[in-house]
């Protein structure tokens, strides 16, 4: 099979960049051959997140969406290792287990040399493009917002207790986005029929933490969606447009707030 490009990039002129790092499902042949049947089914994909955000084209928003599975390399992890959430289960730069703890590899998992190669081949190009997009938009507008778009099953006992709220906003406990932007985004989502939390189990991964720098004019928010709000889950997840319609309406409100020009920039 001819591999797709590592990501799709749509360059827009609006002051927002949306990153979709985990919706890809493609596995290169050499990696697919090493995986268990469960691993080959890529169950931990952020299913159909790219479909939810199709409306961004009409708003002229820059969107970068990965095509390869997170099992190849996790674009939302640091290549240098380290824990995002010390004391809690999580996957690394090259996952070796599913979210439920099942082994991904029928053979030996990638060693240090293989991980370095995957970072260079698959991780670095995405981040080069994301970084360049943020800087391009920031030069034009004097500020830029980054929305890192994700989804996950609402119940993953190994990762968190109970049921996840529908909308999970993460700003690295306020370090990645200003309080004013965060409040506007959360308010836009409140009382719309969806449960939500700010900086709960998911506070933002590497992308939010690495790029979010309000003092440099770059504000980043991660939004993790519980998949029940738009997907019939199971062994063959199905996108449900009618169910997703209300969620897309809320996403439009969130994006609208992220597109607003900061007062300080408007006055300059």
C-alpha cells in the first residue's frame, strides 16, 4: 500500500491553528507486521475527530491532522521521555500497550534506536510544520491560539476512574493559556447539554505544554472529547452525524472564542 503523507496541512489566515495528532489510522507495513491483531486494529485512535472539525475550512483556520496511528509514534509526547501525569498510567512516545494495558507487539517492542528513528521520521516533520504554522500566523496577527483536538473512550479504567466528562479542557493548570481566554472558552461550552471539566484528568499533553506560551503571544488549549458524544463505540466505531450535530455546535462556539482578538492587540 502506498503510504499517505504524514499529515494533511491546510494553511489559513485566521489567528487559530488546530492540531489533530491522534485521528490517523495508517500503519507502515514494517510496523504493522510487528503488532498483535489488537494492535493492528488501532483501538486507541481519536476516532473521527477530523470530521467534527470540518467546519474550520469555512473559517479559514489552519489545520494540521496526522494520518499515521499514534502506535507509530505519539505526537503528543516528548521524545525525551518523562511523565505527563506522574503516578498515573499513560503511554509513551512509542506505545507498547493499549490504553487497557494489552501488549501491542507480537515481537519485541521498539528499542531505543528504533524509537529515535521513528521520532526523526514521523514525529519531527509534524512538529516542524506545527511550529512553522504557529509562527506564520503569529507574525500576521501578533498573536495566535492553538487548539489541540482529541477524543477518547468515556470509560478507560486503567487511565481514570469512572466516566470522563464530555468536554475535557486542559491548559496545563493555566500555564498554557490566559485566564481570560480560558474563561471565555469554558463559558461558551457551559450549559449546552454537555458535561465538562477544566484541568481534570487531562491537563494537556506535550503539544499544549510545549507550545502554549501566553507571554509570547501563543495560547494553547487541549480539548479531549468523550467519544460517546458522537460515536457508537465497540470493535467497529461508527460516526453518528445526528448525535454529533449538537457537539459540533458547541465546538463552533469554542472556536469562535479562540478567534477573538485579545483586547491588548486590538488597541495596539
